[in-house]
């Protein structure tokens, strides 16, 4: 199954938590996703924020993969648990890559193009 709710919650929760702790301006970053009436300075800050969020989502993917490896090694003797651990290790990183490259990078590039153009 490609949709795994616990992995989604882990990736989104860790990304938001790490971003908040790092001081990323999450309100502005989220606002830049939905509204286009931002000042040039706000657009620069939002583009930088998206770059940070891209980094943090990849960190969340690695953490999720380590959690999956722990499940994998704890249940390595049973084949059905072994495969569950492999899936739990792979799916969070898949989500992280898709979000980072498929959503956050285009948003960041769009904002950077608005500042330059």
C-alpha cells in the first residue's frame, strides 16, 4: 500500500515540529502557498522558508526510515513482520522525496522567480 497514514503523520508532524523549532516563519510559508499578495520582502523570506522546510522534510524521512529499521530488526524472525518493517522504512523516505522535490521545490522556485522577475 502506498498510502500509510502513520507515515504521513510522522513526516508532516516531524517536518512541522523541526521547522517550528528552527524558527522557520511557518505562517508566512503557508500563506505564500495560498495567497499571492505578498510584498517582495515577504516573498524572499517565504522562499527561504520553503528551502528550510525542504531540508527538514528530508530529515523527517530519514528519521521515519530509522523507525522502520527498528521495527524491521525487532521482528526479523517472522517474514510478515520483516516485510512490514521494510515497508515502514521505505515509505517515509518516499513521502519525503515526493514532498521535497514534487511540491516544496517548485513552490520555492516559483517564489524565487517572482522576486527576480
